[in-house]
C-alpha cells in the first residue's frame, strides 16, 4: 500500500498519491504462438537474450515502481521462477562476471508478487484480481506483450499525469488511418493548459473498438499502458460482459468516465515493440538485435546480405 492516506486523492493535486505498484496481466493462452507456448509462457519468449516479461518489468522499475504483481494462469509458474535466485547456477558462473550479473539482474529488479486468474474472462476480469494487493491506491497496468524503448520512456509521464488529475490515464500511438480497424481508437479533445508541460496530453471523450477508417474518430490507437485509480475495481464489479462475452477493462473505464472521472492520455511518439503476434515478435527481435553494441554491426551486415540475396534472386531464394 502507498504511504499516502486513502482519501488523499481528494486533496490538492500536489498531495495526491503517486502510483507505486504495477500489475501485469499475463494469464492468456497465447494461441497465436502455439505450439511454442504449450509449455513456455509467451511472456518468456526471448528477445535475443532477455524474455519479453523482463523488458516490461524493467520498464516499470525505470519509472520508480518496485512492486509488481503478475496475474498468472495455469502452467505459468516459470514466469515467477525467472525473477527468483538460482544459487546453483550462480555458483557455476563465478568466473564469468558479466553472465553472472545478467542472471542475477531479474531478481534485483523488483518485488514480484503473483495471483492466479483461474479463468481468462477478459482484461477487466484479470485486473480485478489485483484489488487485494493494490487496495484503493492508483496503480499502473502494463500489458504483457508490448514494451517501449528504455531511452524513450512513457510510464513516468503517465504517472505524473495521473497524480495531477486523480483520474484514468491511457497511452495512445498514431496509426495509419487505414489500420484503425485493427485497434481500439479514441476520440479526444485538447487537454487543459496546465497539463501540457507533461507532454503531448489529450483529454479522452470516448473510445470505439476497431472502427472502419471512414468511421474512426481519430488515428490514435490504444497502447497497452494504463494508470488507474483504485475505484476501477468497483467499476469492474459493476461491468457486465461485453465484447466476446468477457469483462472488458475498456467498459469499466468508460463507466467511470460517464460518472465524471477524468480520462487523459499521453500520445507516445517513441519506439514501441509489439510482441503480441508472431510478425511483431520477429520484428522486435530483429530490431533489438540490430541495435546491440556487442554484435549489432555484424548482425546488420548479415541481414543486409540475406535480404539482398533474396531480392536479387540469389542461391538462397
């Protein structure tokens, strides 16, 4: 629990509690990656030499959050194991300090807690399981299949915005207008002038799921980052199953918005990695590998030769 009092969110913006806990829903079946995810959680698929989940936890800790709750499911205990110590392995690596440090790093990032979602009944349903851990304080939600570049952070601005407004804070990114039917799209208006120093902030007036381009209210798509007030849990309890027969977090947020809770968003213009589908996962691996200091130059050369040989109809075509 935050050290701030439960009713501090009603005081001046400077006295509102800042979110200090993060929730990562990670109970899904990852059917798009089967059979690879039959025994290995999608969140542990490697991006070069670190699993996706570690990148996400690192994103949270970079923003000053050291308390992370994983919403897990059946067969996903290995996610917790990744953040545990391995004295036997560490002992074997005593003469390899760089590898030893990399192995120890996950256990040093944050305090990791877990709760199991017995059935996957929607994102809102998953987030609801965090109530006993989070209480009535604001908290961040980071979806388990996307993350942003470490030197182009998003979460710190979101935490600051939520501390000032006391409401719901989302993150958007711009998509090609022809691609709106793949995403949740927001309708927005200019934010209050006193918030613009935080970044590219907009006030959210509504959201529509996967609209056709001609019906889309904007080209701002929802990115998998949220900072929510504690009252979201009551809204989730009052939310009926929606799209797909599931309890949707979007519906619970919209309920709070109609009841007067302010909803703002940061329009993120940095680098976003999407590992939720095989193509995006492969693009993420290639992009991060190409930027590595240790072997990136050699990998880029190989990749250039590989692509050129296929384009020119070389022997490997």
